[in-house]
């Protein structure tokens, strides 16, 4: 079984949480499957709205998939979340990515 298949099997058994969704998204990103990754990342931030790494990854996936306006909104939300939880590095990185999209 592939990593995606193993993670999907966990999901099928009823395990569904932000970390599992983040892991699935990263595996789909490795395979160039942006839309599948985006779906899992959206679920990840729904499960844990304070998961700044998932916000950052979602913004990048959206930007890479050509969803610029949504990527901008996602980075703005992610920056707010990261600032609220004191995740200075994630907020800083998302500001850089956001600035690139806005130019």
C-alpha cells in the first residue's frame, strides 16, 4: 500500500482529524494532486482552526492551483491565526507569500 492508501484507510475507518488531513494533503502535494490536497487542507483547518502550518500549506496549494483570490484570503486568515497563537515564524512566512501574490 502507498502512504496515501494507508492514510485513506485510516480515514475510512473513522479516524478524521487535522493531523491526518494535513498528512494526506502533503502526500497529494508530492504527487502533484493540488485539488485533492486543497480539499484535505480545508478539512484540516476546519478540524483545527488554529493549525497555522495547515493555513500556510493551504495558501500555497491554492496559489499553485491558480486560485489567487482565495489564496490571498487564506493567507490573511492564516496570518491572523498565527499571530493569535504566537506562531511568529509561520506569520512571517505567510506575509512573504501574501506579498508575492499581491504584486
